[in-house]
C-alpha cells in the first residue's frame, strides 16, 4: 500500500480552476509522459485498464501511479471481446469501441434487449482515453463535455460525422503547439487501427514529447508562414520565377533563420 497525496483530477482542478489559468505546455508534456509510462507497464502485462481518467492517476511522492483496476481485462493478444451487461467506464473518456456493441444492428450503439452486449476492446481503447485526458489538459475540458445529455454523448463519440473541435488556442488563450494538436488527434482517431501505440507515443522520435528530436524540423507560426509567402510572391512578381538552384538556396537560408529564431524562444535560451 502506498499513500497518495492527491489524484490528477484534483491537480487539474487546482491548476485550471481560475480565470488566470493558462496552458503550460511543459506541465502537459511532463504529466503526459508520466501517464504513458503508467499505461505502458500495464499493457506489458497484457492488461487493458478500460477506465482511464484523471481521478485514476494518483500522485505518490511526485510520481503518478495508476489505480482502480476494477474493470480491467486480461488479454491474450491485442484485442479482447468483453461481454457486459452494460457499458462501464466514465463516458467522457470512453472510446467508440467501448460504447458500440458489435452485436447491435448497424448504426445502433447497443444491441436489442435480451441480447448479450459485446464490446471489442484492446490497447487502442486506453489510447483514446488518454487522448481525452490530454485534450482536457490542453483545453480545460474533455472533447464531448459540451454535450450535456448522456444519450448525445453515446451517439456522438462513435459517430465519424461528429467532428471533434481542435482550437488553435488552449487554456487562457495560449497558442497550442502543432505537435500537441497532432498527438491529440492521433489518439482520438475513431478508427482504432489508426491510433498510435503507447510505445510510439513514448518514442524518442515523438515530436511532442521530444520537440528537438527531429533534425531538419522547426515549428513555424501562421504569421511567420504568411510573411514568407508574401516575400516569395513579391519576389516572383518583381523578378519572375527563380531557378531551382535559387529556390534551394532560399530554402536553406530561410530554414537557418527560422531555426535561429525558434532557438531564441526555447526555455533556457541565453
């Protein structure tokens, strides 16, 4: 037994529960890695948690610990068919496949009364739930929080025509890095086969957890891109289309300038 100081839901409430709250990407990145590491260990033992949410991550001596395995399932491969009397889990964090009954008629989230309910769950279901938590850490709410009715949520979560909103700014109007948006989108793919694995999200090549890991890549803002396009348009209008060699020279020069500019904006730069 370990004594936990608090759970992650309480941490989020304390951090984001006032008007002065702002998105802190370093905070998000640190705890996102902690959650991934917790779930990675669980998946190594072929266990699907099935109820990942902030309240089930406990802070113990500064480290997150995953708790509440009441509805976890042991699996033989990467997928398990789970018979249930009803959907279990926390709706705001439940994956489409945790809601859709594969015994149901086409287009219906649940089977007819009297039929066994069969949900096909696997590791991607936990990835979706983690994506909902990451969305909450970024925007201050879960992806389907605005749907107040349980039935609206049950219908919307598996519906590919119900688009999930990814605003360009997060809590407090802070710009959300493109790498963070892409990570959330990847986790919230309704097609579970297209979601990244926990190992991929933890890899050294992941652009959100390791923003400096890819040589030849820099983040660029919309204003910077607009300025580049305007300069290129003005040059072509004045001098005509440049040669391929000139374009290559421009590309190297502009990239070097962007890299230096982004370097000055990184934490710890002097």
